[in-house]
C-alpha cells in the first residue's frame, strides 16, 4: 500500500507540473496579444473548487471549497417584454452587461483572471475569452466579438496562442533532460560489456534467441544500449540479428509479425542483462535471514542444480513457491550449503547487487554548456522514438496494451527517486505535447487544423460548427479515457 501511495504522489505531482506549464503556455501567448484569460485552473472543477482566487478592486479575493460562480445569463425579451424562443423551442439567452452586475460579483471584473485548483485531478484548463471550448456559455459566443477576445485576433496571433501549450511542453522536456544530465550525468552498460550475455523473453527465445547470447549487430549495425535492441526489434521491426553464442557467431532471422506476437503475449521485459546472484541486503524474518545467509553471499545452486545467474535462480524459485529448498552459496571463497524457505511469491527475502557491480558501465559527466545540447538531443531522440511507437496503437494487439493513469503510475518506482521522477516527467511532457497536436477537436491539434483551413481558404469556420466539433471531440476523448482506464481495471482484476 505504501508503494501505491508513493507512485500515486509521483504521478499527481508530475502531471500537475506538466498541465500547469502547458496551460501557462496558452496563457502567456494570450496575454502577449492582449487577449483576456477568464480562468486558469489546475485540475477540473465541476460544481465547486478547492481554491479559487481573483483580484477585485486591487485586492485578492480567495475562497476555499467554494461553489463555482453562477452564470451571468438572462433570457432575451422582445418588445412586449416576453421571453424569446428559438426555432427549437429553447429560451434565447444573453450575457448580463458587466455594468448591471452587483458590486463584488466575480464576473464584474472580466479583465482579471480567476485562478483556482479543482478537485478532479485529470488535467486542467485555461479559459480564453472569445474561444470556443467547453467552458463557454452559448450566449457568450452569440455576442459580437470584442477587442479583447481570441476570435478578434488574426489567424497569425491565434495560432501561437493555440500551440503555446505544446511549445512549452517541448521546451520543458529539453530543460529537464539538460538539468538531469548536468546533475546526474549519463550511465549505461555497453552491450559488449555484458559478459554474462542477455536474458530474452519467451517469445524471443521461441524465435531463435537463447539466454546468454550477446548481440553483435541488428540489420548489420552495431547496437550500443539495451534500449536500442528493444527499439529495433519491437518498434522498427528489424529481423536480422547476429549474436555471439558459445564462441560462435550465429545469424538469426526473426519473423515479420514478431511485434504483434510479442504484444499478444503481453511480455513486460523483452531483454535484460544477465548477472550473478550476489546478496546485497536481507529482509528480517524471511527465508534467507532465517537460514543465516549474509550480504555478499553468492548463490550458485538450488536443489542440486548448478545455477549462478540471477534470472535462472529467480525462475527456479518461482516453481518452488512456499517450499523448503536446498541452496548452495559461496562465502569468502568457501562453498556452503543450507536449507531455505521460499515464500508464497517465490522470494527468499533478499535484494541482489545490481549488475553495475560486476560489469563496466560507460559514464559521461556534463558541464552546463555541454548538458544543454545533450539534453536537446535526448529530447529529440525520445520524441522520434515515441512517434515510431505510436503506429503500434493502431493495431489490434497494440490497442489492447493502451493504459490510463494506472499504467502511467506503474512507470514510477515504488520508492521516491528524483532522478527517475524527472526523467519520466520529461518523457510524459513529450507525450503530452505530441498527443495534444493530434488533429482531434477539443485538442490543440484540432484548433490548429481549423486555423490551417482558415489560412488556406481565407474563410473562418463558423462558431456553430466549431461548437459541434468541440462537443464531438470532447466525447471522443472521454470515450478514449474510459477505454484506456478500463483496460487498466480489466488487467488488475482478471490478469
């Protein structure tokens, strides 16, 4: 349960940073072009807000757990004082003039932005005056465009306002990557230094790869990192692999449909670094502790089988859950034996040393001037890699792997790690920017699509059409949100 809350806090903090800065991008460009911003909210606030604040007569008015400000509409009356009805039988509404609103009413000061924090942590929004979106009353858009509104600006000013959020997210990712490289540097294990070889998923083994193989090249090109192997096989669909096995070099031809096979199998780890099983820490009261094992002990056998690689030992333990087994281990050069109880999860109650203790990693330190271009390059590589992955979403198997907040939350570690947190936040910032550029009404990309139409044709889509498109896009996004989070719930219950 503690791990769940730590992951949840990291997810909420990360998304809060990204959403606030994304919306600030819209806000900044709107204010640059003298367009009013009516509301700026972190999280959504249906019915009420946790906090809302606005400057009234030069003083900040702050309210907590407050109901949202009521609409300032009234029915339109004809010359006889009767309420006007439209062709569909609905009452025609109009905005109440600002000068007729009571003193202290928040809508009486439209030039000042209302700031707030909602209670539904699914995003946030920036409501810009004169822009068709889900925050507007129909009567607002029925009135004549005003000089301070978005719709009164030229298309060349409206475009930066729309893409401002995406722009900030891209820049944010580059800044975070640069800061991470400057603070922690970069470290990875070159594959040529993986002296115990690689561990492969079941599907990869069924298609010719063998645990312990060392990859020499893929499609004739040398690969440097573990992540390169995954991207080339899973994302790019590379098929020709050369491996070193038992002092021989072997060429392996993978099938063209391997990516879909892997997705159907829902394998979580395709490639891992094989390493010895040397104990770093023990958990009090569990099997290894009761058997008097110590930090530094190297496990070399289970139940008479000679096993020294962590992954092989972990697999053997998984088939001996809740059993007493015999274990062989080396302590200070001496081979020892003991009997150990495996728990119901197939664990001994130990933390193994990381593979970096046994193999030479490559580490690069960055000064400030070097970190900036390196961060930009890392951000660009991350974007291009994600764009390549995106095509998988449109396959049957890929759509089943889509996840919502639960899937994203599991990306974060069970213990708080600032290095991992910022790397994931930068990655999510790039995803948020890219997804927002998709040409779907209700997303920034939908607005861009209509603006490009206006640039080409010289004609502006009417507000009614934009309203319908916005509504359709909103329901599409809600359906997608329900689908991906439904996938998470289904997997949690049935898998």
